[in-house]
C-alpha cells in the first residue's frame, strides 16, 4: 500500500471517528456540571465507613478492588511478556567479556550527574515509602510510590555504572519481588472472602479517627502489596532494557574494533 | 456551555491516530499511541469535573466541601498504569523487530515467519 493511500484511509477513518465522538459528547452534561450519583454517594460515605481521607485510593483499593486486581495482573503479565521478549533473542553466549566489562566500568557521564545520583537515592527511597504508606490519606498510593521507588534504582544507575548494577543482578531478584507483591494483593482479597464472605471485603477494623497511616483496614496493606509489585515490575523493566542497551553497546564496540 | 476539554480530548485522539498512520518509525508510532491514550485521561477527568470543587482528598479539608467525581479519577489511575505497561510491551516488540529486520520503519517490516 502506498503511503498516500494509507493517509487517505486514515483521514477518512479519523473523520468518521470524530463524527461519532462529537455525537457522543453532545449527550454529555456540560463541563463542570456533572453530578455522578455513585461518586456523590461514595464521597458522602467513604470517610465514615473506612476512616480514610483519600476517596480515590479508597475506591481503587476497596470499593473497586476487583478492578485493581485485574489492572495489577495486566501489569504483571505485560512485564513478564517484556522479559520473555527481550531475553528470548539474547544469546547466552553473548556474556560480557572481561575486556568489554573493563571498558564498560569506566565512569560515564559527568561528575555532577553522578554526585546528584548518589544524593537523590536516599531521598527518593524515603519519598517512595512515604507515598506508598500514605496512599489512603493524601494523594499517592502503591502504584505511584512503587514507581518512585523504582526511580531510586534509576538514580543508582545514574550515580554508579552499569557493572555495579549487573553485579546486583536486579533482573534476577526482582521477579520474586514482583510476584510476591501481586500475590499479596490477591491474598488480601482472598482474606476478605474467608473473613466476610466477599472477595475484597475490607475485613480489618477501619482504624482511628482522625485518620492515621493505619486507618482504612486493608487499604494500607493493599497499598504496600501493590507498591512492592510496582517497584519490582518497574525495576525489572528498567533492568531488562538496560541489559539490552548494554549488550548492544558492547556488541557495537567490538564491531568497531573489528572494522 | 464550555466544551473545550472535550475538544482537546477529541483533538488529541485524532492527532495521535493520524500520527500512527503516517509513522515511519516504530518508536514514534508508540509515542503517538500514548498521545491517543492520554486523550482518554483528559476526557475522563473532564467528565468528572465540577465547578468550585476541591480534589476528592479531604486531608485538612472540611469533609462537606464539594469535590470532583472520584470514580473517574480512579479509572484514570487504572488507565495510566495500563498505558505504561502497553508502552513497555510495545517498546520490547520494537527492539525485537529491530533485531529481526534491522529497521524500525513499519513499512519495511515483512510478515514474520515461524
């Protein structure tokens, strides 16, 4: 198919889609005047029922916990798929030779980047833990905090060098971490089934008022489980792509040497 | 009546789709897809917006304050997570395609065999 034909078909499809979209939007309430019955009900009820202050996290991990389990499993499965895809075609015999490793271990990047990397690791970990554990109180939660924790890993990468990370082998021990987090949320949901007869039933006492970090029953535990899973998943993703880049880089260098 | 957020969402979706159709590079194509996905965040948050309302997080705020719809915000959170995984998976596929065919141009990719 010629590119021009492709664009013509695309434009026609986009125009059709836009028509449907305008028709759909015309049926929506005016911007800013939405009154959602379910949303309003939850806003009135959640603080009394769960002793939390963040309505979004309470919906995500309690009222619609089932959706979150599905979402978390999507994350889990796609990270497994990425790992499989990237490892499948990576030949084991392409292990880094000692010379390449030595060349690789030369510090890269500027001193300023490395110093900043070292300085940010601790702060980033602290921020990540704060966001994970305060999900039911303030904006944040397991998903956001897990990504911040994984960013600490990227700070280590910026601070040190590739060989240090390979020695740490995050690609190996992040798989169990990710799986443990995913299993944790599923087990908490199952606990609700055993204790209260409903999957994702919030079976723990809602905790003190005004809210503290143990308020919300199972919500803080759900957040921790998801935080562990997202931290494992994101670190694994970064490690796999960095491995890929590292191998490509070393391979490119040896080709340069031959050429 | 204010419809600008809906226009922005529709525009982002169509522009992203057009970019996917015209793309000559898989990485560019994946970024266009993430623009399409971002349009759904704008749409969801616009649907849930209420005038003179606060965020649905009541820490340090009186609980009777009017707040925007928390349900669409929870949906957007799900949406963001799914987008991140989709992008990661597609980038891995792009790496794979580059290894097999030595190109990132989708129009030069041949059907894969076995």
